[in-house]
């Protein structure tokens, strides 16, 4: 089964509360059950500093329509952690 987590934080990338602990630990446990797991996180400046000099884009731009205009995001490869993929959402203004 393919399982996706989309969260605002996850250990070891970014932590401001308990959500980071859960999103950091739960995917590892699901991987042990034999499922494929991908975690999507914002590409905060603190997260960016943990990546190689120039991370690889998986997707340069995705258009997300909203009632009052579109938002554009890119997806950056954050590597693998414990066998699961980490992908980072690059929003306009993220460095």
C-alpha cells in the first residue's frame, strides 16, 4: 500500500510541537509493516540547510487552484529516511 503523510513538521527536519514526533515516528512503523511511505513537508529555511547544496527537483511547478487565484509549488527530493521517501514542498518565498 502507498501511504502519504503531509505535515507542517517532522523530526529530524523541523520541530515545534508533538506533531513532529508523530510524523517522524509513525512512518517508520508503517514501513516495518511492508508499506511504502512518502512524507511531504514544507521546505523551511532550517530544513533547506540540512540538504545538499542544490537539491533535486522532482517537480518544478504544480498549479493549485484556489477561489481567489492560483498557488504554485515545487517538489524537492529530501532523500530517504529509514527506507521511506521525504519530499519537500517549495512554496513561493521559501528559500
